[in-house]
C-alpha cells in the first residue's frame, strides 16, 4: 500500500564496524536486499536507497563525482558498497525504480554524540579539553534540512530512478577547522587535542571527502540552502538546550 519507500535503516557507526563487521553485512547488505525484494513483490512505486560518501574512501580526485572508484576502507563502507550494488542490480535485473542517494556528512539538531560536531559542542560546554580523533581528515558537511529536501526530490523527480546521486555542498574543511569554528561561534577558548583512542586504523581513515553535486542540481533541482555557520549555530543551540542527552566524557562508538 506504499508508493515510495525511503530506506535509511542501517548500522552506521564506523568504529563499531571494526568490532562487529558481520552485523554490518547482515544489516546493511541483507537488510537492503529484504527491503528491495519486498518493494518488488508489492509493486512499490519507488525506493530511495541511502548510500554514503564513505563508499568513495579517500578522494582520488576532487570534487568527487558519482563515477569515482569505490573503496572499502572500513567494514562499514564495504557493507554500504555491497548494499549499493544490490540496489543497482534490482534496477538492472527487475526494472525496480530505485534511486541511490549518497549524502556527504549530514549534521544538525538531534544528531547523536557518535558524530563529531555534537561531540565538539558538548565537550565545549562541559569539558576542559576538546578530545577528538584525527584532526586532519576533511569533510563536506550538509545541514540536515538540505539532506531532507534531497530525499524528497529523489522520491519525486522523474529522471531519478536508476541513478546514483551525491548530496553535498562541494566545500570541505578539516575536523580541526570545524572544532575551531564551533568554539569561535560559542565564544569559548579551550584546547583541542587528538585522542589516540579515537583514531581509526591508519589505512582505514578517509582523509578527504568533497562532493560534486552537479548531478543533484541537474536531475533533482537540488542545491544546499543553509550556510555552514547558520547550521552550526542551530546545532549549538540544540545541544546547549539538551545537554542531558550527551555524555561528553564518554567516547560513543
């Protein structure tokens, strides 16, 4: 009885994928297969499958377009590559109307402490030091409302089925730069340190992600609308009002 399925169910925490890789394959690959097969059997009009920019690994060229090679640099990213290929196979084999979206890093209010931006904010509010993993990796951050508008467009755009489409801003900054930027917006001056316990294995760390969003603009009529500092300030305001949701002294996997 559904016209559109937005498939976002997944295990997404990269650090935990090193601990329980089999669960990522079962959830992300087999789970996606279950969704696609159910949609096929019940003639659902369209499935929007959620991929991730992590499937590209460290950028071999920038900006990263949808034809960039896929690199499984963590069990998480490998499982998402597998899910993407299952989605592609349903389009090619059965004509299922599947759209694969690849959001680059999304942030905003209500995001968990697993992500680095709420981690920075909550530590800035309640800790003496900002403790993070690697400070050098560069990320292309999209505010959550822009990501949502991309999903709505992918669910309705006439030319979207069968396509893989990036959602990102096309700008990238290092994790360390984000920390400094957030502290400046908060009017707080605290040391930023790299915590060895939060580092990914060396060959697993994705060093640079930067989206080429031309395809989203062309096929979906989509472009990001929320400036970075505005999005960061909205997130700061949320975390500040809901400090009880965060445990800044705990490294959340």
